[in-house]
């Protein structure tokens, strides 16, 4: 979590922590940790230099104008690629760093669909001119597959062009398309700045480049800054994760003579009536430096603050192909435990075990399934990792509580923060063994002078693990295993791993005797923090409550105005400050204030983050690896959980991620707010993480910051039920928003959970396919219907796997929602309403208005699917014991197919698995069983066949040739319902092949 508010302690101290001896007491209004008299850090500790992002600076030099470019020589071509020397083609420009004279170019045709281009300095000329080349130890970089020769679908071509020098193209042979072209632009390669300008056609369709809160299609007027930041979900800024990967789709209109013309405008459903095709490719820039991708009308420019140009091209030519090809490089998503797909409840503010257990009991009392209960930082002993509060969350009561949970098939997940408290040296009772153990083994980041780098997070002054040491990994594992012996939790929620620090630089150095210090801002509920408002329309739907909330916030506001008047004057007086601009020093780097200023949401790179000059034990600066810190704690946590809970798939949800993080963990959308628009943004954010190989995604349902309300929470509990990761989470001191708080939300939640539980075997199978083949789970309409250009920016609907279309209401007060049924008007697809099983009638226009009163989530089955379902139960363990049903939803050609993956749901390497495949065509269904896992061999309760035009004659429904007694035909919905299967099929439905006719 992050709390954004400029709270000044009543005691205003000089910047840079010239900390006075006096102290002030934080008033823990509804804070759950009883602090002793405590020193509050002044807000100024988290203020950086005043910087103007270079993209907004009209006086900034243009590297394309000033720089000479490079020229290629010594070109050696082989069947598997090419190498060359690139030499600076004129006088160094040194615009945002020191130009590198000589570069090595290496091009490798790695597979038929993957091309790798690497450009790096030829030799290091001075110590301080070093550039960090991202080690394959931390982030995979596969090399050539052996035996690869000239069959690649991609071609690299290059030229030395007068005026601009070396430029290259990547072309797809099968379509002739130039996928990537720097021709006619200058390559700029300096020790703190690299620039690569590429041409783009008008109105290009680019996706990915996360993490960002934005629509799915990125558009051509956006600067995507990539720099891991702890910040509460601002729109269009850099966020927690770093994913320098994009997917690009081009649509072509096919003429009568089969000629194709590139579509260069965004079509809407009413004018996309021609005959179209599309092609898709992907680009991954493997670099962990602060980075910017400038999307402009006719070009896309990549800029990084260091490292090398390490580009992977994926030829597609479809989105599933590109995703498979990308995940071949970064790794396939982890297979999640079955229980991870249950419902999770969390909040900041469950003050003790009994409050936490009350929540569990309330879910049971209201008959709402609950799989996992979570605790935020409340459980910690003064916010220290691996240390429970001895009174409120003591181990013996906790162990007994977790035993009760486990007995009922429920689970428990605690938050684990990234920073480690440093005990006060003056206070023996402040001792903290976790710190000592890590410190003795050299597991923490240092200052350039070799002393400990000491920032500040929730517990006070803290240190940060140095993941480039093996010591830190061993220490983390030991801490987690030891703590797990005291409290047998089931997974880990990794927070603050950008890595966040609440002050600029090593603010704790020399100040440790003040520990534990209070953060430099007010926590929610403390005086001086933001006043919570309500979602849009609250005043309309909750008039009485709104009136009293408004008068309460009025008096709170009056109190706050007085408290914050100091802040205002400070801001005013500093607004005349001119910006800090640094100029390159030959052969030296300024890592804290690089000459090129990225448009970081926090401004200065050191604000609210560990400073770029923090130094790893191997000498590498945080500047060079900042963006992978979050990934590496996930690696350490994965290994630690595997040691604590041997043989079981580690369950991890992490905030800061990097390419490959999906092999270890899932991700939640971070600190959103209780607003309808954040509910909308959850869809593009999820779809982007599909592309990033992190399918285990969900957001804080009902909203984290701010007060939720009945209507928003009703809609959101329903929408999130169709996301892979389903968790309700709330901030400290906001109104409660558990699903049982409002009666309409109870009903809506159960209705949506009923859909989710029936689809759990399908969702689990989708994850199996993601894990084994790199398939996506949540899918954009554009990916499932690649020949419809009107879907290029469709992100208010999605498809779960290939077969479940979800069209949620995303606006306040609505009772209908507009959506499309792709292919329905064209006659290529059919859809069936999930709830009444009726085929959707063909609308006159593509865009259709669907009835969606509060409490109804429109869900449709896309024809062509056979779904194996189970029933809702209070936990997934209980659901796995319910009997099966089959839904057959034929496509326009009358056929349907599907598959089902079964295993014990938790073993990292299950010793038995089973795959069942379904193939239906007019009049028959064949079920084929492979594998020997028997745990889910339960009875089949019924089969529902949709879209059946008329009732079959008596006695003609047969299984394995034997007549089935119980079948009913519903002429209204055109469904055939077949029950009474147990006498024919026996009680073990997946034990042998069978067929229905
Ligand atoms: C790259 O493609 C562009 C556009 O088709 C073309 O003008 C240019 O000559 C090509 N350059 C190289 C080096 O192949």
C-alpha cells in the first residue's frame, strides 16, 4: 500500500534529516499498532530534486539532430546470423551521457519465429563508463537453438545511410511486412542514454509496455515510462512492474482481387463491414534500466538509461503465436494450486486474530464461499517481517485458528514486506534477530562507502535485501522457514518490492537511535490524511447516508485545512525553484540525477524508492538493476515457500514484476480506488498481464482506497468472479466492504460465484494450458477474433479462455450494457446465455444493448465448446467432491470440443494426472480419457446440450449404445437435458472412454 498525502508533522524539520532531538507522537487514530511515543519523519525526507522530465522540456537537446549515428563495418554473415562492428560516425554528441565509440552488433536467427539483436559496447574504456549487461542468472536470455539455419520467417537487413548512418529492418518473409525499421534514423548509444527510433504506420495498434493504468490499446500519443514505482495506480504513469514488451497487430482490408490494404483508422463496429485479415508480431527489449517508449503518430522511440540493446522479435503471425514465442523466452506461467482459485478476503485493518476469524465466520454465516483469509501489516509486531504481534496476533492463538481454517479446507495468507527493520542501537529491548541474521551474512544493500543503506518503510528505518548475493536468498529462506514453523501460513503476499522506501537516500544513517520512526505521512485515519469520498452516484443511490457522510467529511475537512496550511505555503515558496538539469561529465555517470530525466511518476528516481546509488555487494549499482528487484524477491520467496511447504506449488502474489515473474507468482493490480473507472481499468490491466505471462491476475475488488458502496461492490464482486485471482481488499479506516456487508451484494456475489465455481475445472485447465503451452487465460476480443478491426481497442468485455464471453456493467446507475457478440451478425459464431441457455438471437447491428439489472453479470458461452463443470461449495476442496455436469454448446457447424485437466491440485510435480478430451458433432459426443489420476472420478449428474433444434425421438438418447431413461427437451431454450446417468455410466465418470449419441 502507499498513502499519498503530504502530511507535515507538527514539528517541521530541516530537510536531509538534520533531525532534532525532540520527538512527536503520532496519534494512531484507528491504527492497530500501539506505538510508544514516536518520532515522525518530516515530509521533506521524501522530497527529491525539482526535475523537468526531458519529454516535457522544450530546451532539451534532440539526439537525432545532434548526434552522428554509427556506421557498420567488419560485417560477417553466417547461416545463423551476423556480427559487425559499429563505430561512431562523427564527433561525439554527448547529449545525455558519454558516447560510446565502438559497439558490437550480433544478430541471431534463434528459431524460425525468433530473431535476437544485441548491440553493446565493444570494450570498457574506463571504470565509471561501465554499463550493466543484464545477467542471464537473473533474467533468462535463451540463445540459438542448435541446428537453426536459414528457415527463419524473419530477416534482418541493414544499411549505412548517408546522414543517419547504420539502420536496420526486421522483415517478416511470409507477408513481406517490415516489422521494425530504424532505417534513416540515428542510433544513439551513450553510457547513460540509448535511443532507437523506429518508423510506424499511422494509427498503429500497440499493446503491452506495462505496467500502466491505461486502455488496452496504447494509442499514438503516450510516453510509456518504465521504472518500478510504489504509487497508488495513477493513470498513464509508471507503476509497480516493468514489462518492456509490446504486441503489434496490423489489420488489412482484403479486396475482391485478394489484394490487401493496411487499415490505418480505428474502425467501430458499424463501419467494419469489409473483409479483413490481420497479422501480429512482438518485440521484447530485455533491459532493466529506467526506460521510456515514446509513442508518437508515425514513430515509436525507445530510450533507456543504460545497459545494452537486447531485442527479441517474435514473428507471430497471430497473438497466440507471439505469446507462445515470447513465453518461450521468459518462461511459462506457474501452475497455480486449485485452492488459489477460491475467493480471497483481505483488508488493512483486521486488528487481531478474533476480528480476522469473525470475518471468516461471517462469510460462513451468510453462506458465501470463502477460501482464503488474508492479513495486511496489522499482524506484524511493529511492522517487522517474520514477527507477529505478541498480543494481537500471537502464535499459539494463530496456530489454533489456522488449524480451524485448514480443517475446513480454508487457507491463510499474510503480507510480507520487502524492507527489514533496523533496531535502535540504544535500546536492547528493540533487538530484531531477522535483521541481525541478514546483517551478519552481508544480505543487505550498501551505500557507496560500504555502510548499510538505510531507508524508511512502515516499521521505521529499514535495510533492503541485496538479491544479487546468494547470502540474501539463503537468509530469506531461513527466515521464512523459521517463521512458518511458528505459524503454518499457506502462501505469501509480497508488497513494497519496487523497492519502496519513504525517504530519499540513506536517511536512517546516523539516525537509528530514533527508531522506530513513524512514516513521513499520515496513515489512513490519522489526522492529516485524505478524506474518503464515495463512488460516483453514491449521493443518488444512498441519499440518507450521503447526507451524513457529507457533513462528517465537512468537519474533517475543516480540521485538515488548518493542519495543512503549512504545507501549502511550503509548496508555494518552492514553486519558483528552477529545475535541476545535469550535464554529462566525460566518462562518468550521474546515477542519482541522470542527464536524461525520465517522466517518473515520483519525479526524482530516489523519491519513494531505494536510491539509484545504493550499492550491491558485487559493486553493481541499484541504478542498473532497479527494475528487477521486485522479480528477485519473488524468486527468493518461491524458493523459501518450497522449503517451508515441500512439494507444494508456492502461492505468491507480488506487486512489482518483471518478465519471467509469471513463472513464480501472480499479481494484483495494486492500490486502486473505489471508483467505477478503476473497475473498468481492471480489464485492460488483466489483459496486458496476459501478454506478460502473468495470468494469475486480479484487482482489489470493491476498491482499495476510498469508501466503496453497495452498487459498486455489487458490480465488482460479480466482475472479479470471472478473473483468475479473486480478492476483495480494502484500506485502513475505510468503510467495511466484505461481500456480506450489503444484502444485495450477498446475492450478487453468490450468483457470480455460482458461475465461477461451475467453471473452476475449466479455469484450472486454462492454467494448465498456459503452464504447458503459453496460452492466455483472460483474452481480449481482438485475439479471439483477429479479423475484425473494430475489436482493436475492445477492453470493456473479455473472453475467459476461448469460450466464456463476459460483458460487465462498468458504469454507475446503468441497468443495461452495450456489447458485441463477435461473429454473430456475420454468422461465424453463436452464443448461448449462461443463465437460461438460450441462443443469443442475431441482432441487427454488431453493438447490442443487453439487459443487466444490478446483480446480473452478462456471461455467454461461445458456441463450439464442451465444458465440464462442478458445483458451488463453501470451498474448492468441497467443490472438488461434487458431481460433474457437461455442457455442450455447438458452434455454427454443429461441432463442439473441449478438454479437462485433472490432478491433485497442489503438487509441484503430481505423480498422476489425467486429460479428458471431448469431441461433439451433430448427434454424438465422444469422451476420451488419458492418464491415471483417479481423484476426481465422480458421478456425472447430467448433460446439457444447447442449440438443439427439436426433441430427439424417444429412446434415441444412448450412452455407449444403451438407452438413457431421463431426457427432457426444452423447446423455448432449445436445450436437451439428460439426467439419470449414473445407472448407465457408473459412479466414476473419468475412468474410461465413453460416448453419447
Ligand atoms: C527498410 O524498410 C524501408 C521501408 O520499406 C526501406 O525504405 C528501407 O530501404 C529498408 N532498409 C533496409 C536497411 O533494409
